[in-house]
């Protein structure tokens, strides 16, 4: 049976993702080995914490090379929150750190709101509506809300790779990104109720209906 592979590198909320996939009836497995990732047919890369620490976790488990090779070979991959950020070339969070370089760009800190009493405090935490959602098989509709927790955002070299944004203190931060088979979402779909579950369902369906358990 084909399965979705959830990558375990010690920096992700695996329990919530597993519960969401179970609810959707998605056949899945968790892997922390290079061979498991190299053989994956569909990948979810979760992540919480700091960019440099996440890359260190991937490095310690020798997962960087198989992740990059598998993604570049056309395997569908979905990065969630910090897992989205490490898809890009580099980050300025606590110094300059190299990422997986699957999507050109640099992760930078979200802008502060200054003296504006209506400004969003950083980190950006809470339910937000997406803006500028373009037609895409995984993205939903502009009226859907998702749960965000982040202080940094990827600034992509090619804005064509931005599928949807979220407004943070006058700045349109990337909320969904895509380059071919490589997707990233800044929010947590596994914590975003029906809209988040629907997005996960669309991503898995893109990889193949046979990934859903009978």
C-alpha cells in the first residue's frame, strides 16, 4: 500500500498531523531515516521552532540529501509552518542559515506594527483569512481561515511561487507557496478545523487517491 510519509526530525508536532491524517483516512507512516525518505511517494514535512535548529535536526539524521533528491524527482511534498520555511534557500532568523533551497528566497522577520493600536503583535498568532488566493489544486477559497503561529516569513525571489498571502501589519506575507510539486503552508492545517483538513485532503488527492486507506 502506498503511504504518505511524515518526516520526523525531532522538530515537528507529529501527533496533531497523525490525528488529522487518521481522520481523513490517509494511509501514512512516520520516518526519520534517509532510506525511508528516499523511498517516499508523498511527503509531509512539519516543523516548529527556529530555522537553524530545524536544519540541524535534518542534518543530524542525514535527511537533507534524500529530501532534496526526492522533491526534485517530482515527489509531492508539503512543508508546514517551519517546514515551509526550510524549503527556501536561506533564513535570517538568529543569523544566516542555509535551507533546502527547493524554492529560491530568504526567510525574514515579519514587520512590527509600530504605534498602530490595531497592529498585529509579532509573533503572528491566531486565525487569519488568506488574500490573493490564485487558482491552484491545493489552495482553497479566499474566505477560508487558518491558524497561524509565526514570527518570520519567506520572501520569495519569484512571486509567481506565491499562491496566497496573509496581511500582517500592511505586509502581504506568503501563506501558501508552490514550485511545481513542492508546496508550503505557513499556517497549521492540522489545527485549522474543516478548512485545514480540506487542504490536506486536496494535497493528498493530488498525490493519488490510492493514498487513502480502504
